[in-house]
């Protein structure tokens, strides 16, 4: 029995939503509300294209690319600079989760430029190659390598010796 387009998409969305949300959280430096919006926008765009997805070799990778492009598009908007004044966690941290490390890393990611942050997330969180990252961001491989080097340097500078302190726990 052949699955309908909606059933196929529902199966895909159920399997990928958590991963997309985690990536969106990293891209947004922990802003879970914006991450939810970006995830929903990504899934909406994927659904609109779902009938033509047979031409795409890797729908999961394509969804990640759509997510990053949606994030970068959002950052270009004037309203993207609005920030709430208070920072309250939405959920209690999971067991084994080090809140100090999480906050330090999210703050360090937030200090990066949006494209640098996108490169770090794609290269080191999504474990994509330089070429895949370049393709997703519509830049050259050299630009990805340059942004990676610069972003990692800024992260090291921002985190300083504290990252070793967090890792030793």
C-alpha cells in the first residue's frame, strides 16, 4: 500500500523535528522560542516542497540547509535584534547536564556573527564537511575554512581557560 504525501511527510517530520530543534537552539544561542519558530518554518517549507523531494538525495541534509538559510534570513531582518530583558530557563536542566557549561557555550556562540555561528554549527555540531557547509551557505570552501578558523579563535578567546575547567568536572 502506497503512503500518501502527507503520511510520508509526517513520518519524516516526526523523525527529524528533535534534531532540527537542537540545531536551531545552537544557531539561536539557546533562544528556544526562536528555535521553535525556525523549526516550524523549516518544516513548513519542507512540506511545500515535499512533492518534489524525490529529486533530493538526502532530505534530512536538505532540511538542515533550509534551517540554516531560514536562520540567516531571520538575522538579516531588522526585528531580529529585539531581545527580552530577563533570561529565565524554560525547563530544568536534564541530569548530567552542566548548566554553567551550557550557559558559557551558548553565550560564546551568541557573541559570534550569524554566519560564523552557522559555520560552527554545521561543521562541528552537524559534522558536515567543508564542501557541504559551503554549499549550504552558498559560499566558497575557502570562506568556510576562514570563518571556521576565525569563529573557533573567537570561541577560544571568549571561553579562555574556563573550557578546560568545565571539561574537568
